[in-house]
């Protein structure tokens, strides 16, 4: 007999503290600020949400909290609507046209709460592209699988997905949802348009991040369908190649002159090399940024302007690096030996050059955004970002200086541990492997440390910038931590790869020079070195001294930092289409029928009007009237919903067989790798399929019977997810795998969540994103 252990009797839904914000103002953006309950000052919010005019938003949390409402405007100061207040009960807060705040008990509006909960769950269950719902997920299609098909089959699959979803979500249906229906229509319009579909695929690939090959594919070999897209791609790639060439020339000039004996040559090389490198990097960033890659908006004028900005900022950074390095450790032949430079001197050059470089880079980036890209950048934002850049650069310089001194000191001690003086140095670099190891350890360690410090400080700076900028939503500390962890991994991996590649190339060139000079010595009548191994070691020592590798070099002692400010997501803007797109902020609709009353077969509009008549406030909302007024469904012959209404009716008549293929999907929120295993019988044959990765699904044929679903996690060995009562928060005893059984095909979405020690199925929802209460 099954028993429950370690459980409580409290249902999940009762645990949440909820607020429903309704913005009926004309031009005010209402910001909901959330603070921890223990925060008595309420200066720095835990998170925030901006609700645009006409939107509704439901906030829920298991923990108690304080909240504040502020109205923001484009052309006048913000206005406080509600001072920080502790949550005591579920509320509906309505902001009227004249910015009055009306409060109501949320329990008096079960319909609106139910619909908004469904909307929140839909957002959770669908994958995201550019911060918005994935178009393929809206049509219940697997984007990766569809993209592998020929174009015609892609179009057929998109049309099939559209027909299935519009039948489910059209407002004429009992469970219909107008906003979902509009998204479905928009998804079909974008994905059936060859040009827009190619852009969307490129955007989805780009969003995978720098650790994914998909992003490099989007940059170097994107999908392109029209002639205009192909020509724009050729133009951008030419600019890309030119930028890479310019940057390489600048880096080569800097490195080539850094080992020179004359301080003037080093200084000139540092300034001009920095200028050319800056021009290459700034223009390169323009050719690989998201807008240039996805929308093909990469023209020559903007590219030249970015190169000019980079030229000036690079010269300033290079000049500062030369001046600071000369003042602390010297340049050229007058530079100090690496082994005798103190930790304070290493940190001093790192802090100075890092602070200057971070501030100048941030200023140059904002100048490009404002005067080239046309973005809105205020003086306050520019000043804050420059300050953040300087702070990040200084911190990065301190970390890099400490690591450099530790590595150089350790290598110097190892070189002279047994044999002192010049002979010890020669033996230490006798083999090429030893030299390569020293370079790799020194350069990679410093680069990884600096990049890690930059990622950590950058995450903290972004957190602060969000709190200082009222125009952006504040993400929670947990979200910033996750973003910071990903950024840390990305930056350190890239830095390690960059420095390793540079060291290998430099070492290869050095060994070629060693071979040439060693061969020259061997052809002499009297070989000055007796043995081949000794000859190569001595030649390597000569080159070591000629190239001043034992001295501090300007480009190795300085620090360069950048601060990446917050960026808005989504490029396929509403201006391209007459209908709202999924790249706009989703509006929570509240015109649907209550799913709990669906079996009563009542008219949805009549039901809403009866529900709205509960009290005066709800009568003021008058949701049914708002729906008819906003979309004019009774008169507007161009409404997208009316365009498909007739098609939906035809489909209803044509689809006499109620059975259809269904899908079982799972979402993983746990800390480990997971997979879903589904088995079923088809024509008396047992079929077992499995998928791995959050958001993946398995399609179940309509004739299938005896469906079983279970989950496994790898910690690190694969094991079954055990049976758990998510409503009573208790494990079943004796322990057994959690298997969900269905006689016939059904649409289900499972959410598997947990921590390092356990994972369990925490939610099961149907095709309407409602909890099924199944165990």
C-alpha cells in the first residue's frame, strides 16, 4: 500500500501571493517594483515589471513581499501611485485613465485570475527566441526538425500546425483565446514568408550564444533566400573580412614593436597599433552584431563611422597604456625584467590601463549607439556605463596583476632552483616545450583571470544599471547570477582559446626562426655548438634575448576591459506588419471563458458579462465590451480573426474524426541532464522513444494505445525520477519510478524540477496549459 512521507496538506496554488495589475491609462507605463519583505528602505528593488497601456499583468510569489507602483511618462517626470506596501491579501489593482488607483479583492475575479495563470503557464512552457515565444513552439512544431525538411515540406508542416492550433485557440471556441489566436496567425505569416523565415532562423541561431556553433553559422553562413538578402550578405562579409584584416594589422604592429629596444618605437607602435586595432574591432563588432546579421542593416557609412570611432578610442587607450607602462616599469630596453617587477607594479599598470581602457571603450560604444545606430542614450546612461567600465577595468587589472606576478615569480624560481645565473636561464629554455609551457601558463592564466573578473564585475554592473534606469525591467538577483555564470563561462573559454592560439602561433614562428639559425650554424666550418640539441637550445636563448622576452612588454602588462550594457531583445518589430507580433510585449487577455465552467456550454460573451456584474469595479472593467471595441469583430472585415473564422468552420466540418496526433513534452528545470522516455503500442507493436533536453517532445500517433511516460536524470549515472505528490509535497513510500499511464493519446506537458539532491515531476498540464491534477 502506498504511503506518503514528509508531506503537508497545503495545495500548491494556496501558497502563492498574487497581484493583478490592470493598466487602463492612455500613455503611462506602470512599473510594479517588488522588494523583499524585510527591506525597510525599499531603495533597490528585487525585480520589476513594466505594464504598458492596455496591458494586464499577474505577479505571483511563494514568499511574502513588498510592492510599489510608479507611473512613467515620455515627456514628464514619473509619478508615484502607491508607496511601498507589504502584501497582505491577493489584490486586483486598476490604474484608470486619469491615473486613479482602484483596488479590488482578486478572489472576486476568478475568471481573470484563471486566464492570467494560463497565460503565465503558457509563457513557461513555450521556448523563447529573442525574449519572446518561439514561433515554431506556438504552432507546436520542432524548429530543428522542420528546418531539416525541404522548403515545400516545411511550408506544409507550418500550414498543418497552423490549422491545428487555430482550431484550438480561435475566440469562437469555448476555450478560445484572442491573443493566442493572433500569435498563431502571425507565426504562420512570418514562417510562410521565405524572407522573414530566413531572418527568423538566423535570429534563433544567433540567440544560441557564443558557445554555440549556431551563432557562428548565423554570422558566417546565414540563411538567405531573396536576392537582396544574398547581396546584403556579400557586402557584410566583405566588411567583416576588412575589419578582421585591420584588427590583425593593428595587433601585429603592437606586438611587433613591443619587443623593440628603442622606447620611442615601442611608444609609436603602441599608439598607432592601438588605433588600428580599435578601428578593426569597432567595425568588426558592427558586422557581427545581431541587427546586422539578422536584418542585413550593415551599410558602408555606418561601418566607416564605427571604424573612425574605434580609431580615436584605440589611439587614446594605446597612448594611455604606453604612458602608464613607461612610468611604472619602463619601455623597450629600459623596461624592467619580468622577474623583478613587484606585484604592486603589475597591479598598478593593470589598474591604470584597465580603468582608462574600460571608460574609453564604454564611451566609444555609447557614441556609436547614439550617433551611428540611432539608439537613445542619455548622458546619465553614458556616465554610468563609463564609470562601470572603469571599475571593471581596474578590478580586472588587479586580478591580472596578482596572477602575473605569481606565475612569473614561480617560473623564475623554478629556473634558478638548482643552478644560478645565466647557465640556469639557458637550461630553463633549452627545450621548445618548456618555452611554450611557460608562455601558455603565463598568458592563458592572466587572460582567463581577467576575463572572469570582467564577467563577474559586468554582471554586478548590469544589476546596478537596471536599478538606475527606469526604462528597463529589473531582473531578480537569481536571473543575474545565471546570466553571469553563462557570461563567465563564455568569456573564460574564449580568452583561453584566444591566448592558446596566439601562443601556439608565436611558438611556431619562433621554432621556425630557431631552425633557420641552427641550420646556418651547422653549415659553418667550425660549428660553434657541438650538439644539435644544445645548438637549438642556445639559438633559442639568443632569440629570447634578442626579442627581449625577459623584459616587461607593454601589451602584456596592460589590461583591456569592456562593459556590455543591457540590450533590448527582438528585432522583427511591429512596423513590418499590420498585426501585433510575438516580439511585442505579450498582453494578458482576460476575455476568455473560465475553463472550470466550460462544460456548462454557455456563451462566452454572456458568461463574461455575468461575471463582470459581480460588483461595480468589475462592471467598470467590462471586458467583453473592450474586446468588441478594440477589435471590432462585428464590423471590421479586415480583422485577422475574421479572416480565419470561415476557414475554422470549414475545418470543423471536414475533421469528422476527433482523433489526432498528440504530443508529450517535458521541460527540465533541474540541475542535471534529463530525458523523457515514452512507450506505446501501435498495431500491437510496442514502440519506445526518448528525447533529451528541455522543451523536447514526442509525437504520439492517434491510433496508439497504452501510453506510458517516465523520466530519468543523470547524477552522473542515469536513474528514474521517483514518484512524488506535488500537491502534498511528499514522496510515495515505498519508492518507485513515477510513471504516467494513458489509455489513449493525449496532449501533456510535464515540468521536472528539483535541486542537486533530487528531482521530481512538479506540474502536468494539458493543451490549454491547465494543471491536470494527475499523479
